[in-house]
C-alpha cells in the first residue's frame, strides 16, 4: 500500500465531496467504476492515468513539487 497515493486519492475525494459529488459520481465521470475506485482507495494504488482523469473531472491537474 502506498501512503502517498492513498493520501492523494483521499484529497481528490474530499474535494469532490466539497463540490457536491459522491465518490461514485466522480468515478463515473472519470471513466472508472465506483467499485474500482473503492478498491484502489483501499489498496492505496491507482494508475497515474486514472489519477489524472479524476483530477481533470475536478478541474485540477497533477503536479510534482519539491519537498
């Protein structure tokens, strides 16, 4: 399980909920299944393309920044 990925998924879901979207709605909009997103959240693992699709649905972009 990857803690950084798990944290990123949690942040995306928190933003979605703040914007009135459920986890299932966000998953569907990003072309994922709700079950797939739920399993990815539990594993703390998701493909970069899926993370990018989730971010895009929230009008966000993925970026790497120095620590």
